[in-house]
C-alpha cells in the first residue's frame, strides 16, 4: 500500500519524456522485497558510502526510503529522491527507521 510524504519544498523529478514537480512523494515499505532492501545497500555503496549499524545509520535509512519511493512509483529514481530538501530527507529518514526498526510505541523491533 503506497503512502505519501507531503514535501515542504517541491521535488523536481527528471523523466524520460518530461520533467515534473512533486509536492508529495509516494513510498511503499510494505511491498518492498528483500531484493529492494539489498538494492538500497548496493546503491549506497556505489555512491561511496559505507553502511554502519543498520538500526542507527541515517544515510542507510534515507536510501531505504528512496527504494520505497522507487517501489511506489517506477518513474522515480533514487537520484530524484536524494535531491529532495534536507528537511524532507530528515522526515523520510524517520519514516524508514520507524518502519524497519521500531514499532509504533517506539520500542525496538530487533530480536535479541
């Protein structure tokens, strides 16, 4: 199920046929696959960024969000998402972290 992040600053998405400006960015964590999660890590490594501890790595959470946006809308690229404002990126980081690593009460999902 695709959700949307309301952006504080419009995001320009470069398309094959036309460019467009988004005021909301769709994302879909629920339908991400293990391969999508691996792709987020691969894209991060290609960009020269090492992955720290997944639970605490804000950069990794941003790449997870970018992958979720790509899942929700195939015309959006990771590069498009990484061009969003820093303020919107911070919100995206929190969304990814909360989905993958915390429940709604804010308690860790990690099994010890």
